């Protein structure tokens, strides 16, 4: 059974930084394409950043240049470094793992990020 556990959310002032972590258990981490998604109140969940098992990354336009996704296959963990945060980044952030070559998705429980102006 694949499980994802996020951590690192919290309250930060505008302009500040946070680093989210997502640890995966129960399967071969290197087989997954990993991603971070977020959902703000009243809005649909949106993709923030993804990283393949080969390290290829992709970012939403709204976070390019501010957020960095990375992964440590040895620790079975994906990270999201978030800099220059603004109130529009306030949301619940979710980690997702997709088994390469499939549409089998696994989600974490989410972690709240609140950016105060």
C-alpha cells in the first residue's frame, strides 16, 4: 500500500519561504512521477510542480522562478522549496505520486500553507 505523508506547511509572512516535504512509503519511489498540487478555498485543485524519476521538472507559470521541486530517491522524499511567497499562494498543498506509465495516482493528506500580507 502506497502512502504519502506531507509536512512543512504553516503560517508565513509575505516574502517569506517554506519548504514542504513528502515522504513516500510502500513502493519503489523511483518508479513514480511526483508532483505538488494546491487547492485554495473555492477553487479547483491545480498543479504547482512536477518532477519525473529522471529529474525533469515542470512548473505552473504562477510559481516559476519562486518555487523549486526536487527529489531524493534514497530518502523516498520529494520537496517543494517555496520562496517569495505571497497571499495568493495560500492553499492546502498536496503531494501526488503517479506510477510511471500508468494513471494510478496516490495522494497525501495535504498540508496547509497560509501567507499573511
